């Protein structure tokens, strides 16, 4: 069973150590003590908490899609030449970069500050562990 200390859990959840301790105190998270007596949380519980609390702006494009990896955010940068453009978005805590034609940038009327959805449909996803 994978466990995380309070400070590690806070980093993964994007909150302070004190917030994690409050969540433990009010029963939102369950903690136990490890062999050294430190407060730890189970990785599976953190994963469930992250999934349940995942939110953010809704997808502005309401249509059916087989793609499940959709990241809604704001365009934060565009670098274009005559043919290709690099579009950078901030989707919650995630930075997403897309390379597309400059023609597509014009057609989508993308500019810094535009609300957009990055859709990722990949046949290969690499998962790494520490």
C-alpha cells in the first residue's frame, strides 16, 4: 500500500499542510500512523479525493466525443510563423502546448485570453513513477 505524509499529500492536492490536517480532523480524509509514528494517508484515498474534487470550468463546446482527456483553460501564449503556430494554454495547474497550423489559429480566432479546450486523443500514453 502506497502512503504519503501530510506534506506530500498537500503537495499532490495543491493545498497547505494545514488544510490537509483540517480535512483529516473533519473526516474528509482518513489518516493513520506509520511505523515511525508519522501521520500518513493512503494513496488510494488521495486518488479518490482528487477525482471527486476535480472540477474547473465546463467545456465550452457541448458535443459528443470519444476523447476523454479534455482540458479547459485559457490561451496564455501564441508563437506563429507563416505556416505553423505554437499555442500554450493554462488548464488549471497544467500547462498544455499544441502545435497547429497558423491557418487553424486564425480560423479558431485564438488569442491570448481565449477560452479553449485542449483535447488529447493518443494511442500512446507514457506513465512514469518516482
